[in-house]
C-alpha cells in the first residue's frame, strides 16, 4: 500500500490532462453556465486577470490571483433570488465575481515532482485543485521510483531555479505559464486503478474505516427549497432532502446538489428552487392533468431557446417541468400509486450505499455517476439516512491506514537503497 503513494508523483497523473484556460471573475453568468457544462470537473476555478498582459508570474503571484471555485449550485442559488428571476437578462449578464465565494485555499500550485502522498495530504485538508506546470516532455525518474534517487529523497523542483533540482536527476521540461488542473476525482480514478496495491483495504466496509461523515446538511421535504440557498454547503456541495419519522429517524427522498445541476435548465431549476418545497423539487412536479391545480407552476416570462440555460433556437413561453432540470417525474403524477418512489425517479433519485458497503464499491459509485458524494443508509432500511461519504472522506480512509511508510528499523536512505536493489 505504501509504495502506491510513495513511488508516484503528481506528474504521473497529468498525462492527457488539457491545458488550463483561465476563467476570469469578469466573465458573465451566461458564460459560466456554458463553461461548467463543458468542464470535465463540472465546476470552474475563477481567477483575477493579470495586472499586466504577458507578465511572468511566480507561484505566489499566481496563487494570489486565484479567487475560488464556482459550481452549478452556486449559480442556481443566485438565479433563485427574486430580482434575478424577474430580470433574466440582467441575471445572465452579471459578472461571476458577485457569485463565487472567495476561498484562496481551494487551489494549490505544486511541482510535477511532488509526491502523491503529499498531494493527498493537501486534498484531505481542503484543497480541491492542484495546479501543475504543463510539461512538454517528462524526463524525471522511473515512475516506480519517482521520489527516490540513489537512496535520497527527491526535493520538489522549483521551475524558476535549477539549484533545487534533485541530486543526479533531470527535471521535466516545463513550458512557462502553461498549467493543467488535477481534481480529487482524478486522484480517485488513479487509486481505483491500483486497488490491488491497496488490498485488503478496498474490500473493507466504510463503517469499519470510519469513512462515514455524520455531519451532513439536510432539509425537511415540507420546507421551502429556497432555504438551501441561505447557507450553501461547501464539501460536499449537497443537501439531503429528508422526511423525519416519529421515532426521530431521517428518511432520504432526494438531494439538492451541484452534481444534479451540471447540465440542467438553470432558469427552470432556479424558479423551482424559489417556488417549490424541497420535496416537490426532488420528487418532480409535472404540468399535466394530474397537477393542473398548481397553476402557479407556469413561468411568467419567456426563456430564449438560444440561451445556454435552456438550449435551442426560438423564443417561446415555458412551463416548469421536473424533466427540464434533468429529473423524471413523480410516479404518483402518472397514476402509479403504491409503486416505490425510487423506481421511476431517474436522475432525481439520490445515490446511496449501505453502512457495510465496501470502500471499493463506494468509490466505483462516485466515479461511474460522476458524483461528489454518496449518501449512506442503514443496512436494514434503504431510506434511513446515517451519513455521507465524500471525496475527502475516501482520501482520509485510504491514507490513514499505514502506521508508517518507512519501516521503523530503517533509515530513509537504507530504505531507498533496498527499493532500488
């Protein structure tokens, strides 16, 4: 297990990653919606513009320009404010600097030679993106022995100085001012591809590993959905929609989260968030014969089909439908009374696992569904919520098991010599 994290560096994970194109805080909400839809990470790092075009920055200057990370839930919550629902054109032209929550600690610039174990430590403590200089050619050590050379620990390479190059080794050939971003999902994909090296950890239950986080955000189904916008969750960016039972248990019926809004109709989702209860929002409300009494479900304004919030070609009046925000309808609205609510709900159903689910199974769920969290339910009851597992919880569970990465009876130099012999 130790070798997986010790003998790999961040540069090993950047193969095939596209070059970072900065999204600036002066860009509009309309551009951000399009950018999030096209982003493989489903969110956007936001930057301040350089004070001088063409200026050469060091890592500290670049770090100071980073503002924060914008996701789809941030935008939907912003659009749900009454003044922006009434003036959609103004909302779409608003600069993202008015929406993004400033948090400079969510991103860290690291060298390609940074050990993977060090990168994991950063991500466990809140870093969501690693900014890595883009290399033209990787000329470092063998991947298996990336951080050892002649029995000595390699140092991080400072691109601005050759004095810190690792002894006897060659650095990457760095292209100035070209970077790529690594997310926690990228790290998780790397780890799940090396499950054999982690045995028997992947088959251990998440409860045994202490990976279940009981401190999750939730909202009652009868509560107005707009209340989630009062204090948006940070990590994971998701709120469970629950129904409380008489004995104090919480039954999950859905979630309001950034990963659900990735490529939705943002304006329709915002209207629904502002006007429906949390239960109506996640279970789905259709404008059909079964729900005609909800006359107020009509959007009062027109939404342009050429708008990135809806997609299309002509301008037409639009009515709210759970399908328009990527959700399928409540089976009750189609007369399917008595059928389990979770069977026909499509993408509105929350992603769940059991308390005794294995770590490998939960990781596979997160990656296959492109989700940032999995809700954990009791073994006996599929609906009773006990906690959540997010990216940070998985990384902590994966890395906290080895008591030490170097045998206690050996020095780092001796350990390195053994590895290379």
